[in-house]
C-alpha cells in the first residue's frame, strides 16, 4: 500500500516573514480520495508542489508513489489533441483507444482527438487533461482546481468520474462538486493543519463547531489572558526587587521560585491563546447596498438576442425587481456574460434584437468575470471613488493578509485578485449588483461568507455562477438559457 509520509516539514517563500508551513506532519494513504481545503493564500498549491519535490523545504517527505499533476503544461496548443495525449501520457497511436474510453466516461466526443487543442472549449480542455492524468494507474493524482472552467453539468460529470477512481488529492472550492467524492479532508487552518475522515460536510460541521466554541469563549479567554499577563508582570517585578533587596542565597531561592511561577503563567497564556488560533471570521460581510422601492422593476429584458456572424445567443426575457436575486444559468459559451455586458452598454460587436429597459439613475456595481486589475488597492479604490479603509476592512473579513495591502494587485494570485475585486464591489454604494461568476478562485469560507451576506441583506442582483450551492441558497428566480 502506497503512502505519503510528511515529517516536520517547514517552508516559506523568500518574501515571507513567517513560515507558510511550520513542522508539518501528515500521513496520507494512496486509497484516500482527499480534498485539500483552506483560505486563499494558505498554501494548498504550494503543498502539492512540495509533495512533488518542486520546492525546497526543511524536513522529510517519504513516498513510494509516482505523482501526476493537473493542470499539465501544454507546450504547443496548436497541434491535434491526440499529439498532446501521446506526449503527456506516453501512449502510442495504437493505444489511443484507452484515451477514448476515458473521454467517453467524461462525456466528451472522441473526435476532439483530431482537433487542435486550442479550438476545444475550456470545459473540453479540462476533461481531456483529466483523462490523460487518469490513464496512468500506477500513480497518485494531484488535481489543482479542476472545476474553474466547468459549467454546472460539467462539474457533475467530473464529480461522477472521480468517484470511480481509487485515490487522489483535489483542490476545489465547490461544495456540490466535492461532497460526493471525498472520504478524507486536509484542512489548512490559520495556525495548524488537520485531517478529517469524511467528506466536505464532515469538515464543515467540525469547523462550525470549532468556530462556535471559539466565538463563545473569545471574551472570557481574552480576560483570562489579560489577567495572567498582569500576574506574570507582577511576579517578574517582585522577583527582581527581591533579588536586589536580598542578594544572598535566600534572595536567589525566591528569584528561582518566582521564575518558575512566571514560566507556568506564560505556559497558561500560550495554552489559552491556542484555543483561539483557528477562528476564521471575525465579523460578517456587508454590502454597501442602498435599497430602492421605486421603480418597481429595475431591469426588464424582452426577447433579447445578440448576433455576431454565426454566433447567436438564445432569446431571453426577465424582470429584476427590488430585493430579487435573479440567476442567469446556462452552459459555458452560451452567452451569459455577453448578455450582461449588453445590459450595461459595454461596447461589443453584437447586433441586438429585443429590448432592454434599465431604470434610470441606478447606482450599479459590476463585478466582472476576469481579474484584470492593475495598481495598488488604494489607487483602485480612489479611482472608483470608494473609501480605501472600507475596502481594507472588507478584505480583512475575507481573510486577506495585511502584508498584501501595499502590493500591486497584478502580482497577486488569482484568488487574492478576486478578493480585491469582490471587496471593491462590496464597498461601493449600489442599488443593483451585476455579478459575473463572483466565486471564481475563491475559497470555501469566502463563498459561505458571500452566501450569508446576500441572504441577510437581500440585495437586488443579476447573478451568473456555476456554483450550485450559491444558486440554490440565494436565487429568488432562475432564468435558464438553452
């Protein structure tokens, strides 16, 4: 039976003050279907790289497994897909039937093997790379966010596909995707790493219990820590005075006794502080939402179709009333984002049929699908006429580290950039929100924060996303494009 034994592993990047991992100890069995969960920036991808030996670290990792990593690096995406399969898997042309079997399980037409990889849809590319990964039965697969380019149906297909596989580690933030396939979870917390036997719900239940316990004990523990700290200070002061007043052996004995008491008190303080180590959310998120009661309809679309050459979006009609969250649902590439941009009058080369009526003088917050942000957080806030301190406050609630506040946003990870864009949208005053895949790259805790904020405030919103948990939790109306 294959295992991964991680012993006293410590690691940090050159730019970091504190270790990302500090004396990490884990034992992973090759049969585990394991989810790697944690806030953005906690080191999930880094841990996979360390396991593969791609980053230098202190400590020891022992394994008799061969690792296969998704996403693989594609050197030339202009060649036929079968060539990429042969290069990445080592299959000969005569053995491509094995790849066809995997593609059929993933509901991908085997004719994609003859097409250039670059012309495949993002979802098809994802499935092809996953199929290549699982052609190798002699290894252990490491999957880094395989759901990013999959629509709702695609996520279901891949989830069912992974159920049939024997063992792997997967990083994902999609509860509906993860829950059916996991039997173990590694949780990278604020101050430790824990392993749970069970699925996503098992982890979430345990984390909720821990959070509730820490929250209920927080004030009492802070009072205890303050009292113990005052005791330690008094003891140290008393011991110093005793030593000065009694320089003989009696004074030294009293000094030694006081030092022993101080050490015991310091130990109690450390123990008390450890009880608060993993609380993730200090305060709930809040949208800067200004409710409108008139007009009664903020957005109305009648038989809208957008046409560009052979590309044509399906007709859509909808109404968005105050306090409604309308979810626009459809497979990848059907035109959801195009429709959103047309509503907002963003320049694009489509001919419009049908009508769009958007109420006048609305304050609109638009969260785009991409993360193309440049400059500092402060400058981005100033450009949008948002108070920077409000953005910083929301970022802290989202688990954003303070040392990132002064860094250029374009240098951040995708998850960190997404949090900056989300914090901007949360902070600007708005009567209606247009959110295009807001959960892209965001961790599971942030996703839950967003759901709770929407459920509590009932903002007016037109929403596009492929996360079933989000849609089922907040949508008051679903508009499906076919």
